C-alpha cells in the first residue's frame, strides 16, 4: 500500500524538479482508480457542478454537495492527499465564515487541505484559515467562480496589465501562507516565472509547464462532451464505451438474450416437486 504524500513531500518534489500529477474525482470508484494508478493528489473540485450535476458552471455548487462528494472520494482513496474545493460564497463573506467552512472539509469529509480561488481580495481569508491550522492551496488566473466578472471562461494574463494582476495575486496568496498554488488559464511565460520566483509548488491547468499538472477527470476520460477546454487532453473515451455498452445491453434485453442461464438463480435440487405443488395452490 502506497504511503500518502504530505505537504512536505510536495515541497521536496518541487525542490528536486519532480513533477506532480493529480486529477479531479467526485466519487468512490473514480477516486479508488486514481489511487490505484498512483496519482499524487486528488481534487474534489467544484467542477462537479458541470461533471456531476449538469450545471452551466460552478457557481450553483453548495457546501453540502462538496462535503458529500469529498467524503465519497476519501472513502475511495484513503491513502492519497485529498483536496476539498471551497465553493462560491463559502468563504467570501468573512474570515470566520471561511474558517468554519474550511474546517468542515477537514472534520466531516476527511480532506487533507482546502483550495479556494482568488488572490489579493481573499488573502485575509487564506491567512485566517492557515492560522486555524488548516492547509490551504491557492488558485489564481482563470478562476471559474468569478467567470462573470472576468468576462467568461477566458485565459488571463495575456497582456502586461493582466500578467501583473496574476503575479500580484500569486504573491498575495503565497504571503498569506498557502502551501501551494494552482494557476489556471495563464500563459506559460507567466506561470514559469511564478514557479521560479515563489518557493512553494506551482501547479498548472492550462498554464503550461510548472511544478505539476491537474486535469478535470471528465476531460481526461472523455466523459464530458458539453465543452472541452483547449488544455484538456483525452486519454480515454468513456462516452463511446458507455454508450455502446448501453446499446448492447438494450439489444440483449429486447432479444431476451439477457439474462442468460449464468445470470439466473434456480430452485435447489430436490425442491422441484415441492415447488410444483406450491405453485399449483395459487392456480
């Protein structure tokens, strides 16, 4: 059984130039498969909004949904570093609200740390959560919870003004005490600079090479086809596999090929006559 990595292991990986590979997962089987494959980390991301619940974005996702699915992922991957993703408006109102909701991920769902979006504007929330003894991963650049304010799901930092904003956000997250940071939808030139400038691990999604990568499981496994981001790489096509399996099942049921004899139960041998008499009573 593999040993669960710690925040210090992730720091050592950065220091030694070892890439960190992680993925989102929202249920027991997916998390268990990820752990069996040797995934370094698992994020129970608020991308569950689209992948699990069919929402248009992440904003409708609730704390209760996040806690429930984080529990499921923890059950499937007990020996993998697990990140709980704080949903929209679960940490924005006050530092005390942020600490309370972050604590729920640790106490109720068994997460090892939490992730939240934002930079300068949420630095006080990060500091408060860290001071409460909870490990925090930051998230800057394209922050889906703020997509409306950003003008949609668009890459950030592609001009000098935008790059400065991303860099300032990243520095604020680091100075607030985050142990690592996810950079999303940002030019590689900016991400590479951050990975060199900041001593903590800098991970990317659509941000080029840095200290490691995460993908949304729906993109990686080809199970979410409503929208595929530029940075998503498909390693399987579950949509095709599952659809064909369902079609074959339907055909077998219609043709009475399923259930076959190997899928059936039969009366115990020696009970046939007794059963025949029993059934006669109901005629």
